[in-house]
C-alpha cells in the first residue's frame, strides 16, 4: 500500500512516475535478487513478488480485477455471487489469484506471495526492498 517516506533511503528501488500508472497497470522491477511487480488498483499501489507459488508464473503480469465471492444458499439453490470490494491479481499461467494487499491466495490463506512496501514521494513510486 502507498505511503510517504524518505526517497533517499538505500533500500528504495525507483519504479517510475505515479502519474504514468492507471488502475490495473503494472511495472516489474528488480529488488535485490527478487523480481517484484508494482500494481496500481483503486488508486493505490501494491508490490508483490512476481513469482506464483504454484508453478513459478509471472503472477504480477496477470489481470487485476475485483474478487468474485459466493455464498452457499442451501441444497438445490444457486450460489449467491457478487464482486467484493478487494482487488486481486490472477496469475496468467493457471489462474491462481492473490489479494493485492496481503499476497494471500484467495482460496487458501496458507499460500502467499511475498509483499513489499510501496512509497510514493514527490510523484515518484518506489518499492522498499527492506534490509
């Protein structure tokens, strides 16, 4: 998620101008030895490791959309379905989907994609690579 911080920090990796991102856009950058995807959704920036835990696919290059949620209505009744408030990204290889904010798999929260802090300062987007 976006925050303000010191863009002079040694741990920040420059991504690019915030104004060049539209919702659903992504940019891939190297953070240390990891490939990280920075995604804009609903006006916020998120960063996740660009490696799907299923088969190593480039998860951050997949489509960004609202999570489809359903509720069992009982035997013989249709499942109630609607789109939730949270945006997710789906791996383009096999469709595994993850919450942008937490990196959790939408069907099994034991499975995660690592997330990174995103900093926006002076109109420029950075990923904080940590220590």
